C-alpha cells in the first residue's frame, strides 16, 4: 500500500513495520492519522525511532486513535490515570508484560491498541516480542480452524494482578479484577481478518469443554500462537515507540537486563467486545 505522509518499511513479511517521516509529539494532520490507521491495519505493530514526548503529547497521540483506557490494576499518576508507567530497575521484583499476552484481555471490552514509549533502555536487552495472531490462525489446519469455530474462552485478571501485587509487596485489598469470556477466534473489526484470541497469561480455560481436553487445546494454541515464524522482535533505543493492535497481536517483554533500568510509559486505547 502507498503512503504519502509517512514512510513505512516492513520488518517481516507477516508483522511489524518501522515508520519514519513523522514527529509524534506534534499535532498530526488528518492524512497522517488516517495513514497510521492504515499502516497499523496492514502491519499490526508499528515502530518509531527518536520520538521524545511528554505525558501530554503521549496522551494526545493516543487520542487520535480512540478514547484512552484506565488500567484495572494500576491507574496512572495523579492527574494522568490513563498513563501506565513501565519501569524496571535493580529493585524490581517483576516487570510488566513478562509473559505472552494481549493487553487486559480479561476486560469485557479489551483494549484495541497500546502505545509504549521508552525514554530509558538498557545498553543491551529488554527487547519486546510481538506475534501475529492472524498468521497463527491462518497457519492452523482447516480441520483445527473448524474445531475452534464458535468456542469461547475465559480470561481472568485475578491471578495475574494478584500475583503482580504480591511480588510488589502490595497489601491484598480484596479488589475484584475483570473476567470475561471471548471467542477463541475473533474477527478484527477493521480488517475483517480472523485472529486467534487466547493467551497464556489471562486465559484460564476454554468454556464448555471437558477439563483435560480444554487444557490440552489451550496449551497447544498458546504455544503455537507464539512461534518464531509469526514474530517480530523490537530492539529498543531511547525514545523509541511501539504501537500495537491488541486485537491481532500478542506480545512479551524480555527481562534479560536485570539490574539495568528500562523506563517509560504506555497509553492504551479502548476497544470493543470481541466477536
Ligand atoms: C506491556 O505493555 O506489556 C509491556 C511491554 C514492554 O515493556 O515491552
């Protein structure tokens, strides 16, 4: 596809493109926003280099793509509830996104997309992996695709956020975290393509299947969905940005840089009920 207002360079045949020729911290033209929408639909995750931006510019950039989401477990700092700080250093006992997942898939209406900006990165390490869930679905046999048709799975935030809070030494508050049932194969509302929509972090079980069968199918799907051939791997530099579509991408942050510091923030864009 041709672009007039941005330069788009694919990083793999299936997923990921680097975008240049745009300054995200500036107000954007309608053409730029429209072409970023197109590029995201085409490549599923977009990467940008050298994009220093403050909190307000980050939120403004996010709002070009929809209303901003507030995280159910970690609302942002005073005055900026839509900001999710992403930070790890020598004192950290966990990081965000260490297991393959689609952001907050436990929400009834899970986020459509996320925009992560890192200002500080370790000299090496701290890459993020992204896997195309279109590519994973399309690589399944037609027989397996038929088997999955109409199945739903339960996604729960409870074990995820309680584990994180415990690791951070936070007191148990009795807070109830979201849980929702979503199709195992969802249809992307923009592209109409089918994508696998289960992940190893939030998805607890496939609804309505005998326990052992459901476990085996879910384990197979989670392993299959994150195979190397469906992936792109992003090597961060200071002030890089990654913008991914949670409706067709899973991601995982690697914590191979301890005790170095990796720091920035994410805004997340609200989505619709998967179908
Ligand atoms: C996340 O949003 O899951 C964190 C990703 C990252 O830090 O690379």
